[in-house]
């Protein structure tokens, strides 16, 4: 079954009999927007790429200027900016003004939602000044940062110090505020959980202008557990203290090819990192203990087809080890290098291999190719000549892609394209891969394990009830092992020119998730009705926090923000009126 160089599940006969067949659809007639999408590479190369380079230069200069500010000045600016947020919130007149949200432009955010609530009446609060790293505290091992600090900005500062966020999501442009209030994950989440699990403290501005510090065990611990997944509908995070870990200069990465049915690939993926997991605890697994040798520091899986995948496990390594004679160093960050997902795929031909990648380059390995989405935007951008000539300009900024796409192309993507991350219990990965093959047929599929910790409250996202009584592979008494399964690309039906109903496919996926204790990442387009939204996410603790911290009546509700489609005036008025009634009820409750 398992050779030294690859894992081959000897079951090709079983594969053909049990493999779910993708749904066959009628052919679709091409329309104008198909051609606009086909030739999107023209504005992408001639407009988006040069402007992206300019933006990167501005960001770089901004970063240099920010880094020469003294810590004292950054702290002072932070206090002034918090005071501005408080003043702005106090200016709001509930009878005249809309519900509160941030002033971040919809085309600036990385997520794929339409952010339709920003096309209706609203009361915006500008958080754009909050982009400073306030402190890197190497004694407490925390980074105190403002919410608009991006992952690229942070790794640039921490990696040279051999430090990293415990969970450092791969894509450079993701921000701390978005990752806490929505969702965030990385290849180390099988140890540390989601991004929000690595937060030690949050400084939050509440609806009434109070500024509180919430930690796991202070008087605002309920707020601490209420903020993740709340989408900024309880309060504004204006600073966060985030756990740091010690790292080494290189990642020793093992690529293991796997062949078999989707269920067998899922099992090989689980075996790649969780063979002796239950014995390790949240903190000791990342240290220098013996257990670290058993549990890799980084894990990711890529499923390339219904019968092939490559599993990758990484362990931090010193420069001394990486540079030893005979070891191979791969600088994946160089602009002309093959795109990471394509390079990893070569393991299917080469067999298992090991190499060393500089740690920061490893963290951001999927940035240049936007995972694999860049192939759809500039189909030849992965070619050798393009990488050499223009690879250094990649990727086009998501912001510019959004600005240049227009409504027709955006709707086209909703219908003919899938970008969804779904979080499912590890033991369900095989099933969701089969579901995905049947309904979406999107490849590659990204697999990234993450622990889902049991919280002392009924948080929006929780492990399966009673999982600890029947622990499965990767589970411990305090956390269940989940996996982020990322479906991003044009579905097989679309590539074959068949009809495909993206909204219907997402609806089916959401129903599957509700039935299987899974969750949809909140940056992705959602088709959920309000009832189903609250069947997927537990409202108990969220509602408690909204009422206790005065968010009802001021901040939009989570579903109102998530709901797809332009809001009518009537909907907006109803939400505002409902908020005022609910706020009065909440005040009466508090007075009792
Ligand atoms: C191409 C692409 C690549 C991606 N790569 C990754 C990845 O590698 N890893 C990963 O984990 N995810 C990834 N994602 C998904 C990503 O996690 C989400 O988009 C996430 O929400 C962060 O995006 P953002 O920083 O733009 O946040 P935003 O979209 O700006 O914010 C997300 C939510 O949080 C709220 N919010 C933001 N700041 C605050 C604040 N200060 N206080 C209160 N509420 C706030 C916003 O109102 C919004 O509701 C990717 C998405 C795409 C499209």
C-alpha cells in the first residue's frame, strides 16, 4: 500500500465503482460577458499589474515610514485615532442615520461578498488610520497591532526576528481586523486553531463609545468569545494582542503524493499530520518538545483530481541545517519560480521529496498565483516566459480586479465560478470531497486542518456536540480536529461549456454543511436564508453580546451584512426600525 516514495491506495477498481459522477448538464450558449471574461487578461496586464506595482511601492514606502516612527508616537497616534472613532460614534443620531459599519470600500476588502450593505443607507466609521504595529513584545510573546495591519506587513517585521504569529494566514493583504471578526486560517491551525484563537486580548470600541479590553478571563471575557465571526457587529476592534511563536529561518517541507479514491486521499491527508496528535496539547505541540517531532508545524493538502493529491508537511529548520551539503533549498518567493501549487503537483511524477524553503517565502507561497485563481485571470501567467518577464508584478491587486470587473462580470462569477472555504470535521473530509466532485468539480481542492476549541460559551462556531466522548483522529478533550476545504476555480461543467448554476450549487453546499456540522467561511458568497444562517451558526452567545454591549440598534446584524443582493429602501428602513425596537427591549432587560 505505502511505498517509500509515495502512497498509492491499490484500489483503482474500487475507485471506478464508488466514485461519485459529476452531474451532467446541457451545453450553454456563449454570451458577450463570456468574451469579456476570456479577454480579461488585457486590462489585467495593462492596467491592473502596473497599478498594483505602484500600490506595492506606496505600501512599501508607507511601511518604511511607519517603521521609523517611535513606539511612543505610534501609541499617541493610536490614542488619538481611538478618540476619533468614539467621537464619530457619538455623533450618530439613530432617528436620522443608518446602522453602523466600517468605511472600508467594498473593492478594497479581500473577501468575495458583494458587501451590498454598503450600497444602502449606513453610518460609516473610518478605521483607515489603524495600520500600525504598536509593539512586538518578546517577553510576553505577543504582537500588539492595529486592525488594518496586513499579514505581509507583519511577517516582514517578525520573520527577521525569528518570530511569527502562531497562525499567519498565507495571503499578504489579509488584515488583522478581518481575520478576527470573520475567519482566518493557516497551515499551523492544526495546532493553534483559527486566527481568532491566537488573540490574547482585544481593545474594542462599543456602541456607546466605551473602550474596553477583553481577554479570555477578565470581566469582558464574554465579549472576547463573542467577537470572532461577528463581522464587526458587536463593536470595533481598534487593537489586538496576538500570540507570537519562535520560528526558524527555513521550513523543511515534505511533499507526499497520494493516489486512490477521494475517501482514501482524505484518510492519507489525515494520516499525514494527526497520527499521534491526541497526546499533544495546544501549546506544547509548537515548542521544542519531543511531541513537535511527531506533529508537523505546517500542514496542507492539495487534491488535484478525484484520484490524486499531494500532502505537504513542514517542520521549521535552522539555516545551518538547510545549508548542509546535499540539502535542497527552494526560494519559492523568486518571481520567476513555478507557481507553488503546480510545483507541488510534480510530486505525483517525482515521488516523495523533501526540500527547504525560506520561512517567509513559504508563508506567502500562494500569493503570486492567488492560490490558483490567477490562471483564470491571465491564463498564460504561469508560463516560463511570462514569469520571467512580468512575474515580479504578480499578483494583480484584488482591489484593482474588483474595480475593473464591473457588475456583469461580477454576476458572471457568481454563476460560473466557485470560491468557497468550508470548515468540516476531519472525519467528514472524504464525504465533502465526494460532494464537491459531484456538484462542483473544482480542482485543485485545498485542505488545511484546524482545531476547533471548545469554548466556555455557546460561540457562533463550535465543535460537534459530544465529540470528546468519542474522540476521533486528531481530537483531544478540548478541541475537535476540523479541516478547511477550499473550493476555488471554474467548475468542470463551466470549463466544458455546460450550464452551471453557481447559486444553486452553493445552496446545496450550505445545506450539506448544516447537516454535517460544518461552517461556511464568512468572506465567501452566501445564499443562506436568515433561518438557515442561524441554523449553521449558533446565535446564543452572539445575541447575548449584542444586547449586553449595546450593539443592537447601532451596529448592523450579522445576517443583514452577509445577505447577498442589493437592499431595497424598505429592507433598510425595516432593519433600522427593528434595531430601534430591539434596542429598547435590550435596555428594558438590562434595567430589570
Ligand atoms: C484571494 C483570496 C485569498 C484568501 N486567502 C486567505 C488565506 O490565505 N487565509 C485566510 O484565512 N483567508 C483567506 N481568504 C479569506 C479571508 O480570510 C477573508 O477575506 C477575511 O475576512 C479577511 O479579509 P480582509 O482582511 O479584507 O477583511 P474584511 O473583509 O475587511 O473584514 C471582514 C469582516 O470583518 C469586519 N471587520 C474588519 N475589521 C474590523 C474591525 N477592526 N472591527 C470590527 N470588525 C471588523 C468587516 O466589517 C467584515 O465584516 C482569502 C480570500 C480571497 C478572496
